[in-house]
């Protein structure tokens, strides 16, 4: 099982197309959202393997943890 994390707005045609394509290829896709509207846009796709990931990308502690995990 593979998963990807995508940062972008689901209202952007490129992000939406890429996300749907990756899901069709068998990936579980997490879309980073920071608002309720963004989360709702992901849920509106009604796809089991496309999920919102609510992260405040401006929170330095989160960015540090992500960089540390990649390390």
C-alpha cells in the first residue's frame, strides 16, 4: 500500500486531476488542508482513498517534525 501527501487546493484543476489520477492508480492520497472549506472540498470528491489532512503549514513545529521524519 502506497500513500502520497499533496499540498494544493482541490478547486485547482491541476491538483484535482493529479489527485484523482493518483487515486485511480491505487495510491491513498492525503490532501493537506488548513480550513474547513478545504476539508469539505476533499470530502465532496466522495472518494474512499482521497482524504483530507488538516495541517497548519505555518506552524514551525509541524514543519520540523515532517523534516525530521524524512531525515
